[in-house]
């Protein structure tokens, strides 16, 4: 029999996630040209040019962090301390802090400085088995600074073994030079900045912060219209602090995801279900801001809305660089099951990025997977602060766990 695979990974316990956990005991995965060509019990495995023994470890799809603001400069621990002393997130933002604090620091940083500041945060995620990562802009808010952030995101995908998806978040906050003129700023984003960045190949999707301290429902719709003209998919920070009908809006545009969702209404749930829009849950921000209103998980489940989980890594509301911790938080605080959490950082997180070629272990999928030293898949959401990752395969190429 001729060889049909480049590498055969054997002696693994598979959680394929094709159906539930999709467990295969004493399983094997065959890889050719960076793609999975076969999975199943080892006894039926095809021949391969090389064999990698997985020592009986668990093997899952590579993890996907589908919502981050991980490229930034500066530090906002002072604001965290202020909140602990009684200030609210909105109080800080209206006083010129919050997002604008990071904007000032990011604008002042060079591209190389911004890259150096971001790499340790990203390496922490990769050390836990993240193979695909979304990175948003939104801390520049002018053309040069937004381009700088997106260039850094692209460089990260070239320097490190991770697939990077970029998201333009120019509608994140109102920059000081447009104070009192939000409509003029949105017009500039739609007609000048977004088209220029898209023409440079820097934008994979478009996002906005639809909120009382962000942008209105109508301003957000204008951003989505601009994205549609450029053929770019949309997603949205929706219903984090109040109900601005953002989830229904992004669903109307066939959006990939609506994210946060603590104030999501029944109408928003129904709209997301009809559109197939993924609900991205961000427990880090909920925890860090000490929120008390949970996303309506029972309603989302009942409606069949896919649930994803992400770190929301950012300096102000979720300075978290552990997707495993996000899984634990989602289970402990919101009662996601461990299976929901694992599917939330694989199958459904991939869907939230518009990817259909990652997130499960199946023939035809990209060969992104992780080896774990665990007793069962639920352990990935169980142990606080543990990292059982023992190795990663990225597009068919083996790498040891990054330290």
C-alpha cells in the first residue's frame, strides 16, 4: 500500500468535536500537505511517511481565541484601582480615561515598540494551544495609527506559529480631535479610513462598539453599510452595558458574531438565531468589571444560537492571556458545561471568524491540533491556572509548547 499521509499521529485519545466530544479511544490522525486526510481508530489508519507517537495523550482541535484587543501600548492598572475605590467604567471613560488612555499610548508607540509589547501576551496564548487568533484595531482612531496596529497584527502572524484574523474597530471610541462631532467621525471612517485600510489588505472584518459611551445604533449601521460595500463581514460589541439593539442590528447584516451580550433582549436572541450569528461570551470582562447581569444563556441555548468563548484580552476590562481560564470562568460563573466551553473555543469560535476549515478533527480540515496531558476533556475547563498543553501541530507542523 502506498503512503497516503506525510505524518500519522498515533496512540492518541481523540476529542474530534464532530459530534459532542467525538471521543475516539486509541485513535490516530493522518496529515498530508497541512490538512487532515483521515481520523479514526488506530487499527484502521492509513500508511504514512512518518509516525508520531502521542504517548496516550488527549488530542483536540487547536484553540481559537475569536475576540481580542491584544495589540496595544500602555497600562491601565490605575483605572482598575480607581474602580476598586468606587469609580465606574463609564465614569472613567467620560473623564477621558478608559479606551482613550490606551489610544494616547498606542499613538505614541512606534510599530516596533507596539510589536515588542504585544508579543509576550500572544506567546502566553500560544503556550496554551491557541492556533488561531483574532486581533482588533481600535486604539489608534486615526489612519496612521490604525494602520500601524493592523500592520503589527499581520507581522505577528508572520513571526509566530499562529493564524491571525484582523478586525477593524475604528468605531471603538470618539477621538479627541472629533469631540462633539461623532457623525463626522463615522463619515470619515466609512468614506476614508476603512476603504484605505481595506485596499492595503489589512482588514478581514469590521466591528464597532454600539453603546451609550460608544456609537449609536444608526452610526453602527452606517459602518456596516461601508463594510458591505467593501465585501467585508461584520461583528459587533453588543449589549455589554445596556440594550442598544445591537445584536438584532448585526444579525440583520448577517454578522459573524455579537459579543458580550449581558443585556441581550429576547428580540436580539431571536434575530441572532435566524441569522446564524454566533454569541461570543467574554467572561473576563464580566469578572474584571464585577458585573452582575449574566448573558441570557438559557434563551440562547433554547434558540440554538452557537456559543463561543474568548479572552477579550485588553488593557482596561479584561487583561487576560489565558483562554483556558476563560473556559473555566464561563463554566464556573455562567454554568456552561465543559463540552460547551470546549466547543466554544474550537467549533463555534471558528464559526465566529467565518472559518469552516478549523475547529474539528475531520478529513479536509486544516491540521491544527493540540496534545494535552489530561484525564478527560473536561479537565481543560477544570483546573484554575493549569496548562496541560504538551505540544501543538500548526498546519501540519509540530511545535513544542511555547514557554
